[in-house]
């Protein structure tokens, strides 16, 4: 256990070395946040009749998404792990008395959490003080706030477990590019990374809702503003648990197979 | 015994093609694979506290053997028992007791000071704090890395980094140490320091050391026993002193001379010959050193000469030749 905590520690130390990158990241996220909100405002104004998601909820969704970008974006993969595999440094990883899956899972979580922790607060604070309806609102109720936090944690597990599959495929393909682009693009779209899922057509979302992709950022960000009603929120969180278990199990099985055939690159 | 390998074989499937765009496009549709026998029926045993040099030319299978012994690779065939365990089956318990240094890889975090990487390793191996302190102190002193470990890895030179890598592999006081080309890129002073250090831990902690290297001085300084591997097979497993005795039959004379030197008598042979400079091998069974010298002195005017017994380099070169590697 201590070892896993230590990965978090060294990641934070590592992250702290890049202050400029963190500032730049914050600025970028602000720009994106405003851009998205302006864009949706234009859409909402042109046809105010049918809005699948009230504008204030949408604003909250977008600000949460920008603040916690590093946590949930599937394209935010850990390049260190790809490098380990493609250049053969995986040798040293396999010399550690730790389970590789658990170790990389922890490393990925640490990578995402450390980046998010360094960037989220300025965005959250600034988004709170924006005028209505562009601001990040308060949680819908305190029960929803608790559910939001639980769901955040579960979403992170689902996202990392999904990315683990990308890492494992790299053992077979050597170049991470192909597997990565395909898996990442699918996930980005279907998880509500580009467009919040409620804004997609119903015939599509009724399937997506049961997929692992909907168990990512979609659930916590919508629970926060009360976009998912209480009974459905409970179901959504249960689905998150189910997908977390399934994806981790698949990953562990694939990993143990991959390790039997592992070839260390570069002698 | 701590290490026992019996009939270990490992093959790799390698895609290969000739260079050029046309061939590359062709290989998109039809790949040609060849099977490489990285290891072919490798067997040896190593006793507790032994220090063994594992040598062979490039691509002989040295690193593959090390990787199998450290539980990273699964062999296709054969048995391997180290400390009573099969490395690849019980990897996690196995690696707790071994230390590995891969000379061409890094285990240190690139962007943070080396000391932070050490602390991570402390937590990974669950090293008790007082033992950790003791080991760090000793390693820092012996490898002379006191100032270096406060710097980020990316700012270290290769030699400085190697010393830190070696320290990192020994923090958990492993019983067995695998060193895969540990002196790569070290300057003369660091090399000697590292050798002394390896000798020390072998003597003091009874650490079993297996060392692959291309540096023959490493072997000479460190090991009594060498295992020669070539094309995936163990060709020779023996004592260095025996080998030296065997090869010391041949002495080397280097002379600078004036005059003409062409024919050599039985038992003498040119290794190199230039105008006024020659390197000659003397087979001491056929001709004694003194008669060889008097022969040369008779023929030409010698301005300078040296007589050398076989160096470790010569022995390795001759071994490679003898086994056609």
C-alpha cells in the first residue's frame, strides 16, 4: 500500500516542477470553457423551444469538465507508460515486487490526480464568481453533492481502467498510435467529452447510457447540477460500479496474457 | 545452490525485410518472419556467494538469460530455479530478493532528484527506515554520489547516472545481483570504483553476482568463473585461471626494428606487420621466448621490443575465434 501512495507522492513532486505548464493549462481551459459556453448560447438562442438541458446546468457541466479535464479525458493518457513499453524499460517495471496492473493503474490515477489538483482550483473559483447563467452553480442538494463525489471517484476508475486497455494493446502493437487514436476518439465522443450526452439524439443516448462511456464524466457532472433525477442517479452510479469491475477484470486478464508473450524491445 | 538453469530455450519471431520503400510496401501484405533461437538448451548452476562473468559477443543471448532469470521473460522450454522459486511463475516474491542493473536502461525518474527515486524504491520494496538509511549512507559513500543524488536524473552524465542506477538496485539488499553491462559509459575512475564496490558487496554480504560485460577488465578484476555463451548456447563454463594457463602458451612480442624481416621459423607467426613494426605470436611449446628473440636479433636491428602474455582481451578474442563466434 505504501508503495502505491509513494507513486502519488513522486507524481506530485514531478508535477510541481512544471509550474509554467500548469499556468498555461489553466489559461487554455478558461478559453475553451468560454468558447463552449458562447457556442451553446448561440444554439440555445436560435431555438429556445426544445432544450434538453437547461443552460445553467450546461454551464456547470462545462466548467466542471474544464476544471477536471485531466481526470476524465481519455486522450490524457500517460505517455510514460507507452514509452516503457516501446523502448523496453518495462524490464525494470517487471523487476518490482508489485502487480503490474495495479502499479500502472496507480500510476495513471496519480498522473491524472496530480495534474487535476494543480489546475482545478483556479478554474473552479473563477467559474463560481461568474454572472448567471454562465457560472458554475452550487450542487443541486447536499445528497447530490455526496453522490457527485462518489460518482467522481467511480468515473476516474472507469476512465483509468479503460485507458489501461490502451496500454495493454501496446504490448501487442508496439506503436501505441493506432489503438490509442481509435479507442480514445470513440470514448471522447461517447462519454460526453465533446458534446454533453443529453444534447445527443435520444435514439442514440438510450444505448450509450448503458455503455462504459456514459459511466465516465457524464454521470458526475450531470448529478452535480441535478440533471439526472435522484432515482436514475442511483442507477447510474450502480452502472459505474459495474463497469469499473468489468473493465478492471478484463484488463487484468489481458495483462497477464500479454506478460506471457512480452518481448523486451531494444535488447 | 541458488541458481539452477536446465535446458532453457527461448525463440523470438522477428519480422525482417530488405531496405527500401518498395520492399516496405511489399511487406505490408506479406511479412517474412524468421525465428531466432536466442537461447538454445542453456544449463548451468551457480552457488551461493559466487561471482560469475557471463560473456559472449553481441546478440549471443546474455541479456535474454538475465531477463529470464529475473522473471521478465517466459522461456519456451526448460527449468530454472532460483532461491527455490521459478522466477516467471512467482515473479513478485522472486524479484524481492534480486537486484538488477540494466546498463542501457534507466529506473530513475527523469525529472526529479535521484533521492526522490530512491525513496520511491524504498516504499516499493518496503525497506525499513533504519535499514534504508544505512544502505543509502553506505552506497552514497562507496559510489561517491553524495552530491549527485540531489540533482534531477536528466541533468546527470551517463557515468553519474550509472552509479545511481547501481545504488538504486541495491537499496533493498538483494541476495542475488544481476548486472547487465554495469560499466557502460563509465570513466576509468568510476569503473574502478564500481568494481571495488561490487567486490565489496560480494565479499561482505555474500551477494551472488552475475555480470554480463564486454569489458574484459571487468571480468579480470571481478570474477573467477566465466560462462561463455554464443549463438544461444553455453560453450564454455570454467575457471579464468585455467583459461589463462591454456592461452598463456602463446606469448606476444611487439618489436620496432630496422632491416628486413620476412620468414619466421616454426612456432612464430605474424599478427600485424608494418614497415619497421611487427606483432608476433610465439607458441612457447615449439620455440622458447629466448630463442625467438635471438632469432629476431640476428635478422634485424631491434630498436624496441615488449613481450606480453595473453591479456583477457586476447583470451576472449581467441575464445570467440575458437568457437567461431
